[in-house]
């Protein structure tokens, strides 16, 4: 569905200076084979953005230590195509002749449309994409049998599709790839307030690749996804972070022989995950699975700084807040 959208939109955007939409990447639980939701399934996809003709993207790391996680901004620059840079090519320079190009093409450049102070704005990008979806929906074959509703969101394009008997949601996030790797900076929200020009680093694509790798290695009747789904659904009701459960399962998958995830060991593995959760809560320490992990499958590509990074503590907040730690232990 989303790739149909990007194909149709790609044709519509031809000749403009909006971001170039790349093939969507499915990531998150629905593409990993499990879900914490007992009702409507949510499919999360990430649509990579690349700069249009005459533009470049420069990723700048945010240095504010008060913000959680690793965050970036995308600085957009007009590309210099002066004759001395492109010998033998007769073309106008986007940087030095932007007004002439604007008059000739009758198209604004990206700095004029989706940027704030030269930085790509998440909310403007989402609003732009949602407007394109509304305008192009009738051109898609799915429109003949599905009803589309766009749900309100500032940092993702959320779609609900129904056909009278079935319904599902699609959450479209946008991202810029880091160093031809499986790490992206994305439009997802981080914290109560994420500035509109802030793009948090995302490891969702790498995590989904890890689950696909393990699906090829594990026994055909492996219980790891059933175990993860059961715990995620139960503990989510107790306000536990689903990602912390997922992190523990990924760590065990990366250390415990895959043969031990056979369905006959289901209760044993369930107990092991819960025990690891208890120990992590008591120690107020749970390391990030992707960052700094030297034991990932080779097919998962990390930027050098992510591979060398010290894994952050996902339970840092519990270490800083005794009341939150006490509440988490009681919930467990």
C-alpha cells in the first residue's frame, strides 16, 4: 500500500524540489511477527527521504544533554553547480542562481517549503505528505475496496483503513539514513515535547532485521515470538515499557542457543525473561540492545559511532527516580 503511494506520489512530484520518497521499510512488531495489541493491528513503516535535485542534507548531532537519547537536525543546503565545479556542464547553480531556477521551473526550493531556518521541519513534512495522500488516494487500486481515514498526528502520517469487516492502521514515519546503514534519524516523537526540527535517532529497522535473522536461525516451532507477545500484552497493562521486554528477549536471543527456544521450552524461556526483567529492575540497569553491541549479525549495518558507543541504560530514569523505581518493582 505505502509503496503504491510512494510510486504515485513520485510521479506527481517529478520536476519539483520536494524530498524524494524512497521505498518504504516495514519495521516494528507487526513486521517482526508479534503484536502487543489485542485489537486493531498497527503496521509501522519508515519512508526514507533523500534530497531533491540541487539540494543536500547534512545531519547535525544535537548537543543538548538534557534531551533523552541521540537526536539530530537535518540542515538543508542548496548545491553549488557552478561551471568551475561541474566542468563542461552547462547548468545553472542552485546556490548562486536560485531565483533564476525558481522563475524558470515555477517551483520553490525545499528551503522555501518544508524548512525552518534551513532545517527540515518534521511537522511541515508530515502535513505535506498527508495532503498528498488525500489528493492521490482515489488513484490507488485499494481505494475501490477500502475506506481511508487520516488520524491526527504531528510527527507521523497515521492511516486507518476499513472495508466493513476488517480494519488496520498504518503509521508512516519519515527518516534520513545514516551512512548507508540500518540506522535512521526519524520523525518519531521522543519525550513530552520534541522540537519540530528535531529528528531522534531510530534503531527500529536494525531491530526488525535482527528478528528476521533470528527467524531464519530458530527452530520452525520456536516460541520466542509467542513469549514476547504474551509478556508484552500482560505487562503493558501494568504500564511497563514494552520496549524493555523486547530488549530482554533480543538479548536472550543473541546469547541463548536458538535450539532452546523450541516450543517445549516455552515455560522455561518465559521464566527466564521474567527473571532477567526482575534483575534489571533491581539493578536499575538495562543496556540498549543495538548501540555498542559487538555481537550483532553481520547483515545489520551500523555507523561507526553507533557501533563504538557505550550502550545507554534504558532504566536510567528508574535510577534517578526512587518513587518510579518503587512503583515498577511493585507492578512486577
